């Protein structure tokens, strides 16, 4: 369910949550890791590259 407040023009999700230490960053996509020649390191909170 999405709640919309016209006063501040933002959308709020009723079941949204934030996980500190993980949700600050997105995971680095595997194809980008491949393009880097193995130089990238995965962001904290996500599974490492294979």
C-alpha cells in the first residue's frame, strides 16, 4: 500500500524498512565486476563476487 501526502509530495510505503549497514549502498552488479578485471569489491552487506 502506498500513502501519498500532497503537502510534501513524497510517497511513503507502508511496509518499508531500512537496514543500517546495507541499505546505504546498492550491490555492485556482477557484470561490472567482470568488466573491472576483478578490481571492484562488493559493497558491505551483500554477497561477495564468485
